[in-house]
C-alpha cells in the first residue's frame, strides 16, 4: 500500500468522524502544512530567483533590486545567436549525457537481471562487491589513474573520454537499483516463461522489462542528472574550450561583464536545468513509483 | 544483504556438472559491466596505489623510483593535508545531521498529508533540486551568496536593513562562514531526495502498528520513539554511513565555490589532492595518489567503525 493510498483511506475515515471533531479549528493540520510549505519555498525561491534574473535588464541585474524595473527578454536569443562556443558546449553535453544514460541503463538492466533471475555462480559476491564500492571514494582515488591511461590512448579532450568514465560513476548504484526492482518480480513468472520454452534473453525482453519500467526511469534519471552536470572529471579530462561540457563552461564565467553578463549566464543556466526539470515533470509518475517499488531498498 | 540471489533448486536436488558448467554462461550478461569495473575502477585504483610508493612526477622526464612509504610519511607531516582533513571533517559534522534529521522530520509531516494531490505536489517540489545537476547547484548558490548583488545579502542589507555595505556577512571566499554555507547548500540539495528515502521507509510500516500504539494510549512523541524510529533505523543507518563517505570526499562544491586557493577555508584534502595532481609543480602524481589513499583509508576506518556500531544485533 503506498502512502497515497493509505492517506486516501484515512481521508475516508475522517469524513465519517463525528461532527464534534469537524468544528474544532485544525491547528495541527494547518501547522503541518505551514511547515511543509516553508520548506517548499526554501526549495523554490532560489530557482525562481535565477529564472527572474534571466529576464532582468543588464542594469537591474547589477543593482540590488529583487524585482526588476525593466524586463529584457532578449538574453535567450542572444546566447543562441552571439555565442557559438556555448552552443558547442551544449551539444557536447547532450551527446555525453545521452550516451551515458543509454549505455548505463542497458548494461545495468542486463546485470540486474542476471543477478536475480538467472543461476549465476558468484552472484552473492558480485552483489557484496557492488555495495562495497558505494562506501569507497572511487571517483577520487581513480581520477589520476584514469587520466594517465586516457592520455596515453588519446582520449583527453574527446567526448568518449568523458562518456566512458561517466558510465562507471553510477554503475554500481544503477545495478543495485535494477536488482532491487527485479527482486520484486516473482521468480515463478520467470520459471513459467522458461517452461514455455522462452530463452533467458526473451524472458528478459518480453516479460521482465515491461514490469521493470518504473525502475528503469529511476536509473535513467539518476544517470541523466550525474552526466548532465558532472564537473570534476569534465574539468580534469578536457581543457579545450570547444570540447568542454556545458557545466564547466558555465562555472568558469562568474560575474563577468559583456558577453558573459549575469542575465545571459542566467539564461544559459535556465536552459541547462530545464531539460532535467522537464524530464522529471513528464516522467514523475513512473519515477515516484520506481522509488516506492524498491529503488530505495538495497 | 538480501538472499534472493541464492540458487533456486527446482526439481532435482543435485544438478549435473554440465548444467552447473552452463550456469557460467550467464556471466555473459555481466561482461559489459565487468569491462567498466575493471578498466575504469579496479585498474586505476590499483594503479594509484602502486604510484603512491613511487616519487612519480607526471611532467618530469626522470624515471620514477621506488620510495617505499616516504610519500605517506610526508603526507602525515604535511600541514596542508592535515588541515584539509580537519576541514572536510568539520564540513561532515555540519552536513550529516542536517541531511538526516531534517528530511526525517519532513517525511513524517508529508506522510500525514491526507489530500493525495497535495501529497504528490509537495513531493514534486521537494524533489526539484534532485534533478538539478551538482555543478548547476553550486553555480546558483555562488550567485545567491554573492557579497554585493547576491539576493541573500540584498535582502539582509537593503530590505531588512540588518547590515550595511561594510559589515554584511561574507558567505563564501576566505570567510569562516564558507564551510557552513557550503554545508547548507548540500543539505538543500539533498533535502527532497532523502525525504523520499524516509517516505519509502514510512510507507512500509504496517499501519496497524500506529493504530495499536494509539489504542494503547501513547501520544505522538511516544509513537515516534517506539514505532516509527525503530522501523526507520535500518534506512537511517545506511544513509548515515553513505553520506559520511560522500561528505568527507566532497570536492566539486569546494572547487566551484572556493577555487584552488590555499587561503580559502574550502581548500580541503580533496582539493589539495586534485591541485597537486593536475596543477601544481610538475604534477607529483605519486604524492597525490598517496594523499588520496590516506584520505580514503581514514574514511574507511570511520565507515567500518560506524558499520560495526550499527551492526544488526538481532
């Protein structure tokens, strides 16, 4: 039973309660909502502020006024028309992110399936090893070694040189999430498919995959957010302005004037966070269900 | 750990040697994953361990020679490294309670929202920062914290009149406030995501337990201590250990907010390691690797200690 359902049931029970309860002013409920709304505002206001900044005129952006005297809606067009390197950074980010999300999701589905629904010698050891990597700062300790061999292979300042390490960043977590999702699916279902003569590949594709859709959305979102905004490795493995991803380009331009004036950077910023928020808005139903189903239980 | 992965014996209790041999064929599903773990995790980590015993300088032409534990000994005596560890620990102490207790409190409140639409809306709003990537979060907050035109100081100074242009708080930079300021950003970022963890935990508590507690006459506070908290304990423990590890190894925040400047309080051991490896002198990779490993080992000791303290006593 999800909490939404249980709160529905609780709501029905309240309606049947005697009238005495209904007359009293619900201080507790109001207080509860007030606290939640307070936290929601803390979350929303910074994001709203940067959105507003991207519409401020240049003058208003550099004075202290929160609400601008004059709006300027040209910053978005300006970024697209006058700043070609930014567009290049943007497309770099899109290529890197899409590749990372697709590869990580596919290979973690395969691994999660094999760990739960096939006879796999050493499955318990693999699971323990994956969990262990979550407790170790792998990114930090491996950064020098990866730099060295990527340099020797000529992968520095290339997009594959970012995609390959990015895939590894969240791989253990993704596999553990997919494993959690597959564990919710009854083994009888898999056995039945096997008795019907389906190969393990077909069982995965036609029976398990549709049932794991919510978990796949969670894994996809987590990897999207990581790859889209990754900073440290991108800064380490690229130094050519044209090969940089968007976040690195954005962080290197703090409070400058002219081309990189604040409202213009804010416009870029809004464009940078919009894809994630849009994807989240579209996929939220599956995302939430995926979180409930076992993505948070490992 | 779950035991679902144990082999299911269907029909015959003993399987033929050939069948068991065939089981290894299922490893084909793990091959791509194996490639990434070996090439991009195991190999570079072991390589960095190997390097930490050599005086390897990336940009220098002279061949590296084996120096034994010299890098580690130097690191332990290096005041920058030790200060860096202390700073990371200070950050962790500020960050950890905030990212566990505030979401726990919030989850208990959101879990009681009876209107299903509102409940969903609250969750969506709280989760918004979780879909904004890390670097973007710090860029945003660098603006918000800005001394002159950052809205926080604008409100404190121009709208509330609490400060003037000379004594307004300096949130980032060389100010002692900068570590707490970064910790606040991290808590803000993790708020919704961690609330979801606790909401999932709360949803798995059978409602009858709350009913039973109410029938027994226990008040909200007693119910929290006797029913809610024990049931959430496993989730809390794993979050404490995981977040301790991530907090001690935080680096992106500090590099974006404070830069590579030793005068900054945000110059922690992680920033120092990166600075050594990719920017200072002739890139002493051997020494940087030793620092990375020392920091990681120090963390592992604490993580192992925490896991031991939190171990399942049932």
